[in-house]
């Protein structure tokens, strides 16, 4: 297929590259010329502007950092919807607020476009390996049409419900991710403070009831696991700033529905504190440093 791809950063870049590997023709656009150049090295064509990027596209994918960016891309008289064929399928993989998702879905319905929200889980490692999980919201027929394209970038595709359902499921997942990462960091620090080797403690908890994703594939303690951000001074991965964004979305959604999220609120407070201390661009597992023993 001919695919227009917007946003080729830490996540979008590997996703676009995997589409190329699967035999698709991908035209990439990003506000960063450097990122577009990297996408070209992976086999993508470069989009000169929005209209050129979607010209002839059968599928349009976006992987952007905020609802404002998504609205700016698609909506308005100069937005991408004005240039995208009504035969094309629009897949927004950004994690954003449900209001923007609803606005995009409404605008698409009025202009005769098919659109789904399909935020992802799996991080940069999953994007690179092509093992992402896509959590989709939208009409069944549109989600089914997106399936072959999504499978070129991931191993799991779920249909959560109508427009916006993908976003709600994603922020629920990321709130839980923040909570069990914090619990993992706290437990590892407690063990280390009492003379335990964090690697040995990790192995014990992995074989016990404390087992979780953070321990199994993303250990936050430096030196315990290879090829994860904690082994690289917490560089790369899923930034603290992005985790704070997702936790904000979760709490706003909870407030709107009157849901009780005390642990989510505490997670947001701790990640907000961590980010305010100059750690916003580090991977979210760097929250381990917040638990370091005070002398």
C-alpha cells in the first residue's frame, strides 16, 4: 500500500521502517528534517509538506506527541483531511485526549473519511522489533481494514470499542504501568538498603507473586538487565514527560467520570516531582533515582 506517515520520532521512525520492510511504500513527514532523513535511510520517501505526504495515499498514519498536534495536522481548512482521499483510511496512533479524538472522528464523518484511533503499547523496543500492541477505537469495518497494516508494525491488535475507546484503554494501561514501575522501584530500593543484590532480588520476585512487566522486561535498576534504558543511564525509551502527559490524561478522564484513582493520583504526583527535577527527557524507569537512599 501507499502510506503517508506523520511523526517519525522515537516511536514513529521504527514503525515506518517496519512498514517499508513489509513492502509498503511509505512517505514520511516530520517537523524535524533530521528525523525525516533518518526515515529516508530506512527506505521511506520524504514528504515535502502535508499535501505531498498524503498524495495518493491509501492509508495515513500519525504518531504525534499531543492532542494539539493531532488537531493541528488534521483539522481546519488547511488540515490534512482536506487533502486525503475519502477512499483512504486514517489511523491515529498518538496517545491523546478523548475530546480531540472525538473532534477528529466527527470531522472525518462529515467529510466522508474513515478514521480510527489506535494508540500503541510496547515502547521503543516494541516499535523497533515490530511487536507493538495496537488498541483501536472506531467502526468495526475500519478497524478490520487497518488490521493488515497494523500487523506489519505489531503482534497484537485489539478493538476496544467506538471512537475514543482506544485512548481510554491506553491511558488505563499506562496508569497501571506507572503504578507497577513505582512499586518495583520501591521494592528494589528497600532490598538494596538491606543488603540484597538487586539482581538476585529481581530473580526472586520474578519467580514469586511480585512478578510484573517492569521486572520481567524493563528492570529499572542499573546493571540488572541489558538493552534497557537503565543500562544506558536511562537514555531513550519512554520519556518521563510523556508518562506525565499520559497520567494527566488518565486523571482528567477519571475526574470527568467521577472515578476513584488514588494510586494513579499518587503516581502522577511522584512522576511530576521527578520530571520537575530535570529528568523529563529520561526514560520513565529513571524514577528509580527518586527512591535512592538519603545520606
